[in-house]
């Protein structure tokens, strides 16, 4: 049962909630079993919170920090969780059907039963000397999200396109792919490197996902939860990124 006082603070909005979190750092928020259907907040700090059995159906929680939170049996059906952070989060039997986790950072931890698949490539690429821009890590407070992403595509040499059930349906991803393809034509070099986490891109017959499938070799990461399979695919990706220098599309 959720703590009524905690729910009341949350109802006041993200700023009031985050200030309360800063002022009472030792208190573990208890929102267990709370009905938060349709809730809408940006940059909400839910780190370390007890969110077991909470209902977040149709919620919009962009840039939310779920690090170390307890999500067992929480419901995120059709929730929009773009740019959120899940670091050492306990997922248990959480459900994410129809949820949008685009650009979210999901660090390997207890993911048993979680119904999604986003590999944690950012840290691994950084550790291998590949300088990366990743929105949840590098966007500054106050940045206009789309403008910042557009600028990063303009400045950086390569765009790693992670294809999944959610990303192939994302208007944001479509916009970024179109920008990257335009830059390739202008600069006469390969910039876009697609990898897939599931079979969604292989089943789409039209639009930009079909174009990518028909014109590019797509890196294979469907078994990313398996350490050995992930490492094998990661080594191949790293090799291809380095070998691409100077090549034309």
C-alpha cells in the first residue's frame, strides 16, 4: 500500500517531488500499489523508490530516474518512458507491453521477466575509446531535446541506429534516420550503422525501416541478454565502426 503522504507530494508535480527527495534523502519513497495511470511528469526522481505493483499504464515519464527502484509486478503498459534511466533497477515481473523506452539507459542488473530489450552499449563503447553522445547522459538541463539531438547528428561522425519494436515505430527515430541519410549523401561517406535487438525491422515492408533492411547490413544483437552472445556481437560492431573510416556509402 502506497504511503498517502508520498502520493500527496507527488501530486504537486515533479519540482515539488524532487525538492522533497533532495531535502529528505534518507526516506525511501513508497508508491507500492499506487494507481498512477496517465500520470505525466518530466525529470522525475524515482530512484530507490518502492514501485512494486504500481500502475503506470499510459503514463508519460520522460527523463525519469528509476535507478535502484523496485519495479516487481509494476505495469507500464503503453507508457512513454523516453530518455529514462534504469541502472541497477530490480524489474522482477514488471510488464512493458506497448511501452516506448526510446533512448532510455538500461544497465545490466536484475532483468528477469522484463518485456523489453535495450542493450547498454554506451558505457561499453566509451570504455573502448569510442567517444559517444547519448541523450540521457549528455543533454544539459534546459536543452531543447530535438535541437540537441539534431546538433549531435551534425557534429558526430557516426549514428548507431538501434532497431527494435519500439524504435521502428518512433517518429523521433525516423527524423534522425532521415537526417543521417541526408548527411551521408552530402558528405559521400557512411554514417549510419544499424543493429537490431529483435525481428521487428525484418517484418516491415515499407517506410524507412524497409529501406534500411534492403540497403544495409544490420548488426545482430537479438541475444543481448546473454553475456557471451552480446560480447561476440559487440566485438564485431566495434571492428566495423573502426573499419568504416573513410568508406563511402
